[in-house]
C-alpha cells in the first residue's frame, strides 16, 4: 500500500462551496502563475512544462511539453483547442475540474496559449455538461472583465481570446480530429492522421494544439511551484498527481487525486480514504483500469501501481483515468454487451468496419443473451473483432481511422478470454432449450 | 488502364508487391498502384474528389520503415522507399472483412436494382468477397426508395455510405443539400427537411454512386446494363461540349452518362444534359415531312415535301431567301447548309444566331482561350457573360473548381448577380447598357476617380486592382448576359479589353451547342466557311462552289425585318425557333407572318415550325454521326447510336437533296465526306478529317497545330513561362497555318489529277484553288450604340435565362419539363421600397411595346434602377417587351390594381 500525503495539485479548491468564483480563485493564489509566466518568455514556460514531464491526461498520455513543440515553426495563426468533451465510460474527472475550478482551467489555457504563441483558444465542452458550460461561461466573463483574458492582458502586449463552445452529445468528438471538425461546424467525424495531425493541419488547417482539461489544470501549479516540485511527485515516468474516477461495485465511488505512479489499484479500490472496497463484502471479478476502451484487469493486477508504462506493459492502459469495478455477481456477457453497445451507438458511421462491425457485435451478444446463441458465435465474435482490430493486439491495430472501433473489441477480447465458460453456458442452455422444446423462431430484439 | 509512360523526373520510387514503381510527386498510392497495373479495390475514392478514406476497402499493408501497417491507399501519398503489399494475408483479411461488413446490411436486391450488372459492390464481391454470409440478424430496413429531388431517388438500404454523393454535392457542385444524418449503424444520407436536392448537377451523384442507392427517375427499371449498347459522343445541350456516353437498348436511347476528359467536363454533366434523353425518344418526334394544308400540317411523302421546298427556293431571288438557325446542327450539317445557301442559292442572308448572341466576326476574331486556360491555377478571369450555372453549367463547375481549389481570381461583371457571384473576388453589376464603360475602367492604367455605370469608384478600383495584379494572361469569358441589352455594349467591353490587355484571351459564352461550329462553317452574314470574311474568301471558294454571294447579307434581325416588310420569299429555319428565342417577339411574329414560304427543319415541332409551310423531319442527337465544336473551338465527335424516327434524315442530307433538285450536286454522300471537304476548303479547318478527329481523344483545337500546352496541371514553374510560350505559340501558329495551306493546296492539286466522277461534277468546277488560304477574320471593336440618358423613373430591363425553360427540348424531356421555375420581376430592395411593393405583390411592367403583370421580388443582386426577368418561362413572355433596335429596354413599373 502506498497511500501518500502528496499535496492536492488540481483539486485543492474542491472543498470550498465557492471554488468556481473568481474571488475564491484569486484569494487562493489564482492567476499568480499567469503573472509570473508573462514576465518570462514563452520558450521558458515551454521548457518548464517539458521539464515537469507532464503527461497528457486525455487518454494517450503524450508529454504535453513535447506536444507543444510539434507545431511547425513560423506557421501562423495557430490555435489551442481544449478538449473538454469528456465522455469515456466511467470518466468524470474533467467535468469536476470544469465545474468546481473553471478559473484554474482558464489560467492553464492562458499559460498554454502563451507558451505556443496562440492568440485564440477554443474551449470545447461536452454537450451534456450544462453546469460546466455555465460555470466556464461565468468564469470567462469574469476573467475578461478582470483583464486576465482579452486585449493586452495584465498590461502586457499579449492578447488572447478564449472562445467557449459546446458539443451536441457525441462521444466521438472527444477524439481530437473529430472535435476539430465539430468546431469547424461540420459533423463530428475523425480525420485521418496522417495527413491531418492537428499540430500541423488542425483547426482550419492551421497548426493546432489539443490539450485535455486536466492536463491544462496542472499548469498553474507547475508554474507556481516549479518543475522540480512537480517531478518530485510520482514515479519515474509518471510525474505529479493524477485524478482517477472510481465507479462500479465499490462502497465509495468518486474522483480521487493521488500521487501518480505510486498508488496501486488495490489502494485506490480498497483504501477507506478512496473507494473503500467492494460492496457487500463481495469479491472482485474484474476491473477496467482506464475507461471503457481499456482491456480488463483482474485480481492479479491489483497490485500494479497506477503508472502509465507499467499498465501499458501489462496489456491495458490508464487511459482517461476511469476505473470501473465489477464484483463477483457481475454477468460477464451482459457487462460485455453493455460496453459494446455503447461503442456501437457512438460510432460516428464514417469507417465501414466500425459502423457495421460494432453493431454486428452488439447484436450477436444480444442474441447470446436472448438465448439464441450458437456455438459458432464465439468464433464469430472474435473474427468480427479481428476485422475491426487485426490481431486483437495491445496496443490495438485498426482497420478504422480512429480507435473507437477497436474500443468495442477490447471488452470482447477480455471477457471471452477470461470468462469464456459464461458465454458457453449461455449458448449451451440455449441449445438445450431448443432441442427439448420446439420454440417459435423470432427476430432477436435489439433493445 | 495503365498507360506506358516515361517515369517522371521528380518521381518517387516505391515498391509495390516487390516491384519498383515510380510514382509522381505527391501521388496517392491508390493511383500510383493503378498506373503500375495493380488495381486496389475501392468504393469511396473518386479521382475527381478529395479522398476521405471512409469505406476502408483500399486498405493495404504499407511499410514506411516502422513495419507493415494497414493504411488506406487513397489517403497515403507515395514516399520514397515505401513498401506496399496489396496481396498480403493481412491486406486480404482486411479487404474481405470490409466487404463482408458492407454486405451484411446490403439488401442484395440485385435482380431488381438498376445498378445490377454494372455495380462496383457486385463486382468486388465477385472478386474479393467471402462466399457465404455469417450474418444471421435482420438487415436494416428503410423506406425504399425516397425521392430526394424530381430526378433522383434514394434507396438507403442499398447505400454503403461512401460519401461520394455528399462530397460531390458539397465539394464539386457547391450545393450541400444532401448530408449524413444520424450516426453509427443508423447513419444515412438524406436531405434537410423540406429541402429537396435541387441541384443542377444532381444526376452526377447517380453516376458516381458505387451501388444502386441513387437512381434516376428517368432510367429506373428501363434497361439492364448487359442489354445496353454504348457509344461515346458529345452532349449538345449547350456549347460546353461535355463528353457523354449514350446507352441504348432495343434501338432506343436509355440514358446518358458523363465521360471523363481532362480539358472539358471531368466526367460531370448537368442535369439538363444528362436527362435530355427524353427529347430524343419523345413520342412527338417528327418521323416524316409535313406540309401545310389550310390551318393544319399534314404528313406527306419526302418527294412531295422536298419538291415543294425546292420549287419555292427555285422561284426566289437570292436576296429574298433567308436562312435562320443552325447552331444546333452538326458541323457537317452546318457546312452543307452554308454551301447550299451561299454556294448554290447565292444568298448571304444566313445567321445561325437568333439576335441573342454576338456578331460572328467578333466571336471568331478574338484570340481564343480554352477552358483549361481560363481555369489556370492562380489565374485571373474577367467574366463578362451570362450566368454560367444557368447556361453553361459544367463551365460553372470548372470555374468553381478553379476558384475554390486552384486559387483563381474571378472578377465578375454581370447585369445581375449570378451563380458565380459568391465565388467572385469582385462581382460588379453595372447598369444595363454601360458595361463597356465599366470594363474600360477595370482595365485602365489608373484608378477611376468617379463612379462608373452606377458602381462606386472604390468598388471599381478594387476590382481593377485584382485584374492589374494578374501575372499570367488575362482570361475573359465573353457572352451576352442579357438579351435586353444590345450586343454592342458587350463588344465595346471586349474592345476595351483588347486595347488595354493584348495578352487577353477570350472564351465565348454563347449557349447553343454548336454555335461556334455553325459560325466556323459560315452560317453568319458576311462569312464563309473556315472563319474567313466573304470578301477575303471569295476567290478561294469561287472555284469550289457554284457561286459565292455578291455581298454581305442580313443577320437574323435583318431577315425578320425584311420578311415583315414582305421582302423575303423563302425563310428557312434550321432547328430554330425565333418565336421563342428571338429577343424581340413582336418582330419575330411579324417576320414569320410576312415570309411567303417558311421551311422548317426540326426534330420536334416548335412555336415557329408550327407556322411553317413545309416541315422537314430531321435526325437528331444520337441519330447521326458527325462533329461538333464547343465554345473553345474544340471539334469532337458526335456518334450515331440509334436510328432516327420514321424517315427523318440528317440536315446535311436534306441540303444535298434540295441542292440536287435545284440542279447542283453538293458533292458528298455521307457525313465523313462533308468533313473531308471542310478539311480541304475551310481555312481554319485545313487538314481535318474523320481520322484526325477520331484520333484526338480530347477533341481537336483549330487551326491544327495551335493546341496549347495544358495549363490545368497546376504546375507553378510552367506558369512563369506562360507569356513566352504564348508568344512562341502564336508564331508557330502562323507558320503552321501557312505550311498547312500550302500542303492543302498541294493535296488539292493531286486530288484533282485523279479526280473521280463525283469531283468532276459540273456543279463543282474543278479549278485550281488560290495558292494560299485567305486570312482568318480578326476582331475589330465596334462603336457602341448610345445609351439613353438615365431616367429616374425608368427601369432598365435585364433579361436572362434559367437552365430549365419552355424551350422545346426541355419540354420534350418529360422529367425536366416541370422544373422551369417561371419568373418574377426582380428589383433592388431599395427600388421596391421606393415603389412601396413587397415580395409577391403583383406589378405591371410596361415597355413602349406592351405591358406584363407579374409578381415582384426584391433582390439585392439586381442593380438599382433595373428589373430582372427570366426569358422563355410559362405565362410571362418577356420577349414581348424587347425592341431589337434599342440599346437598352426601358420599362416603367406600376403597382397592379
């Protein structure tokens, strides 16, 4: 067990009822980092963030400071886009950051813009997050009024506009190129990378840095306390702290900021200060370590630290920091269907394998649950999955543009791999029912 | 088909299936592979649209040094050293998987699908797909089919969501009226509620649909692909000259489709062209000659009809014969009629245009631009024509592409805003009649210090700067934007450009399909075949034709006026309908009534031929072979696919029959022989014959040897050398021309030495032609007719056309007939306020001739002090208002009581 007393970096104001107000933010050291940064050069700020080795918190875990340097030199204008379209199943950390500390995010946005030389930032908030939109709008208005955002901020010659915009409820828009399409007013469908790497050809075909809400929220602290203070926290390749959202069959679900790379899954799931253990004293059956797209982990993975490289090596990912716990009462077939159905419904419809394949998978699973499964269905599930994500390897390969299609195959590979007997039992029951009592053939329902 | 060609100098070496392939720089893998003979299956990729990488069928294993990975070959540019395997296990599994995914919800109703037999999904399933379906569930069901426009139906069950139609609508046509809706498994293509896919280009989506999801209402269930016989031809609905394929079954034309040629249509067609097959197969087609019996036209035998026509012609003096029309004929028809009228009958009262075009000498004399030259990447275009979206739709697509994709700068000068206006860097709407003055200011060396033609000086100067900035040659598209404005105004503008910009090249924007060919063939007063003036060519033709007219004759307006005065004994209408098309309806009516005998050659009866005394049934499109000339002067083939109705025959044959009855032998027995004579005699066409035309896949630009280097390639370095190249080219042209003339003369002499019976016929005296061909006509700026002083109470008329109107061919093409939109009186909103009228109010529009009552519609695209009406629409005959003699037509507008 490694429950550390690391400081709260990004959730430090969560205890205040008025944590979202400018007054509270400023009185607790807010916008101090901006003042500090504006006195130095953008390059210095960039270096500091690089030195802090802040990993992106959106899912891929790419170092933010490095990402900032990917925009081709001397191509202007360039934009910062904030990905606030948090919608990975089980993930709800960005929502809290936007609702409870919008100024911290705005200050992070301003710092990032200054570092990359953007004059305009677009804050894209998920369509369903009404409170987050409201609070960010209010915070932005206050920040404009107070001179933190807008023309010649804080009396410098640096001007910056932050535009708040929100989606219409599509999961796929959390994918950065689809988000950019949506920002441009188009249907949210991903672009192929290459050639459309946002850093080179992003919003309006200009260099665009897309950062996650949690990533940006770390910036004020890093500037205020220095990269060294940040790298003093966490494990070798996973610095600072990180927010994890724990949900499912635990006693105390919630979002917890823990020291990155040190705390283990067991700590997070079982410690009384965190999720408090499995409900009703049940045994754990499986857990998803990094959002719905991640391959499942089981009991034997509990003692792995919440560290990117370790989890990657173990065959899954920390992804968006969402841990979904399933206890022994969980029906693996149903859980699998529940996840596959999500991806099938959220498929944007662009790539054939995802559009057709995910729904096909969903319907096969539904059929098995409905008692119409056939022994060949398990092979079929695997092969259809293989046609979406060849080899069902980790990290996944894909016949699609974005990873949404492969995301739907992760639960199938995990559930079938570990709990094949449960699938087979369903099918055998169905077979037996069919041979003993003549049943009327009916079309499967697709609820 | 892979074409053998030398590897490009800046090529990129890639390895495809173990073989080295030299790709062009920036070339997509799918294209490079295909050129090298390796076809990668695909559904969404279309070479004329931006790739989207959506269907995933073209996934292949690509190794760029980081190990093989599946990549969509339609999105990947070739990079040096790239290793590609299109046949690996992984590639095959992925492709088979995609095909299976596409098929699981496809209804497989191939037996009743129009596409069955020519369906890429069907073909690729045969080639790549798994043999059996593993899909046990119920397929998606949707209502099938739903009409998304009057012409196109959508079957969403068959749709494989490849984004071709939707991309076409948005990227190519600029009419984003169809789109994906819903998502995932529920994704479908559809229109917006209550917004039909009313694009002039909707039919292209049917052609590019890789399955039978989009079908044309004109073709549904009409034929099976394996029963179709196909011939390539050239569309004759307008003068763009799109290459087209004609499909027939049971000797009946079933449909047209676009053929991809680089210099012209890129495979696209407008809906008017594509769906005009109804006019070919119309039950109203004339299949036998008709003669007047009292009030009725009754069928008769050919011998009777031809003899009546011949005797009327025999009795008439040359000056009392007029020939109107011919712009819809083939070059061969036009030449035969020019030879009959000018060379046998000796009349020069011949005009292929109906007072709605531009004088022939000007059109033929201006330095000509090709479409590619006009659409040069980064080039500058001064557009002085009618709305191309309405009159020359595929030219509109090319211009749109030039502006949107290739950064061309467009300066539009038109009497009212058009489909181009939103694309133009500057769009100016001068007061009718004053376009010359405006253009003079636009090409001037200095800014204007005052408003010009009703346009603010600042706007004029901004547009002037755009034109002055152009680096390459200036391209001018020149036409007659409004028939209520004298052609002199346009000529004045052209003269101003020629004087100020010697580098300018002109693309004539005259709409009738073969108007340029007809003018080339001499169907215009004062001209002889081959772009020579009557006086210049007299000696050249004198030895070849029985006669040559004594002096320049009348144009259509002159012929109609003379006829109205009783001075025309025989009026011949070559597929012309002056009652519908001549801008001054009153004069057309009086002319037709005043002519003693009216002979009409046509495929369908129209308002004018219904008043004729003799109607000769002519073979039409797809029923006769020949050549046609598009607005660039490009000569391309017309093919016969079906037999004409009844005993209808080609116009050239009717000319020959009439000539024979008049004692002259025109000297040809088929269209090829007519073309051979054109190539022998017409100075601009020397050296042209069936073989040369057939050999030129993209058509022939004339005179031969003046084919410009392609400029549509987007090659930057090539643009710099443009001016030099042009200079060299014109020198070369002169040389070639002279050389050819000599050569032709030599051939001629040889031919005469071995003259056969036909050539020795007394009707064609075999004298030596003049040693050198006469000079081609050149442009001379005219003197503009004065425009009346501004009258604060008067509105100047702008009379334009719409793609669909009451024209005979549109109305005979069943599915298009109902699309004619009608007209309202469009005036500037401030004028509407001044008059106190709102949209929909009925107003009286009064000219000195007559008045019309129609609804008014405020439209900011119409300049102040003007009223825009649409010609040839139901209920309102705008031509009633127009006086052919006036430089502008002035109207008063009153509220209807």
